[in-house]
């Protein structure tokens, strides 16, 4: 076997062993393909499927998504993580309504210009939605290509990534017309189920005969790992406040930063900072707070140790409106708001 037959061998494997019944494949519309590609960024298929089904049930078309409120979008995304994806999805939908007649553009540059759509995602959408000839280079494909071609160096480095893009484009030349969608899915399925990060199934791999990593015993070493760094540790304090009716006080996060636009408990970096906020905003005795077990949550760039403090039968000093960044919420209404997963778990919802 030669490298030139890589694509044909992968398609042959896909026909027998690939995933053909994913919900975004039936029907395979540009909107559903786009939504699935955004959800699948850094998230496994099994996790995405129930979120995808709920999302398209609530927002069945792109204009439906564009017309939705931020709260509704974030509520249907809550728990999936990497919330910038939801904000970009919502912003891109609005742009499509404003500039592209409510549809995703079938043009690489226009698609790439939308929020949250990088080069690989644009290629995946164009190839799967319209069978257009564009390469992809997600994490699975990077792993497959570095092993097959024996490419050393962390794939996130510009020089290595440039080399991988060139290889992805070369392989694409051997894909028959009309099978671009299948080839794109085949690459993702192959990396996710066979050429996995740990314990790849090299013995049943359709391209093993010409795989450099297989031949030279480098399967475990490729792709080269990202240079490690120790995650910094941060601490914060959160207030779980309840009024006389048992409603919980939630605060909307700013539009940028961690948990942007989500509703969460009032939070500060220090107990003193939270005490000052409480003195300004609330009626009650702060010293009566109940200290709950610390919540540890790991973000991509730091680990947060969040100390929740609970206080019941308090009141706000001023009346707030529903559009303010503070809101009393009944327990039965929590599911309708976008809450970060650790806060939702803390509140038992």
C-alpha cells in the first residue's frame, strides 16, 4: 500500500465500521452539521448527542437560534462546557440572519469569518453539508497524520501544523467526488475509535502497512505531547443566598471571562470582598453564614477552589427587575437559566 491510497483505504474502513447514524446526519442540513461541529469541539460524541437533540428541538432552525435570548441559549448549553462556543454560535446565527439570508454561507471565507468557526471547522461544514473539497485538521486528524507520516513535534506548533495541513490537502486529492462528506467523517471516526490516543488498535488498522509510527515503534510517542505546565491554583468565595420564600439569588456574569453571560452565585476572590458586597446589596447578618464543602473545578488555564457560604432568609436592599444582573430564582426555574455545571451540581439541580 502507498500513501496515495490512504484515503481509499480509510473510506473502505468507514463503509464497514464508521458511524452512519449520528443524529446530525439525518437530515444532514448545513445548520445541523454546523451545530454538531461546534458541540464536538473538545467534546466526545456520546456526550454531545443528548445536548444536540435538546438543542435542535428548542432551536430547530438557524433563524430560531438567532431570535432566541442569550439566557435560553445558555440554558440549553449549560453543562456542555467551553461556553464561548455557545456565545459564538448565537452571534454567528445573528450574523447569518443579517448578512446571509438566514442561512450558513457556502463560501469558505464567509464561513471562516463567522464567530467560532476556524479553518478546520469551516472545512468540516463545507465537506459534510455540501460535499465540497476541503480538508480538516481537528485533534483526531492531527494524531492520525503525525503517526502515519511520522511527524515529530507538538502539532500545536505553527511549523508542524503547516506540515500537517499540507498532508491533509494531499490526501484529499485522492477522494472521489461525492464522497467528501464520508471522508471527513471517516477521518474523525478513525481517530476517535481506532487510532486512539491510548492503546490504538494497530492490529486491525486499514493503513498499518505504511504507518511510520507502527513500523518504527513510535505509536506511543506520537503525536508529541504539548510541553507541560503546572496549572495555577486560585481561590474564590461564593454566596448561596435564599430569601424567606426559599428563592435563590443568582447573579449574571459579565459578557467576557470565565462563565461569561451565565447565571451563578454572587462571587468574590476573598471573603472580605464578598462581605463588602453583601453589606452594600443585602439585608441580613453575614456572620451567620454556613460554610459548605469546597468545590474544585478545573478550567483550561487554572484550577478554582470555590468556597460556598450559605445564608437563608435574607433580602436585597433594593428591588431588582428581571433584566438586572441580580435575580431571585425559584428552584423550579433554575433549569431555564444557564448555570455553570459545578454551580448547578452544588444547588442540587
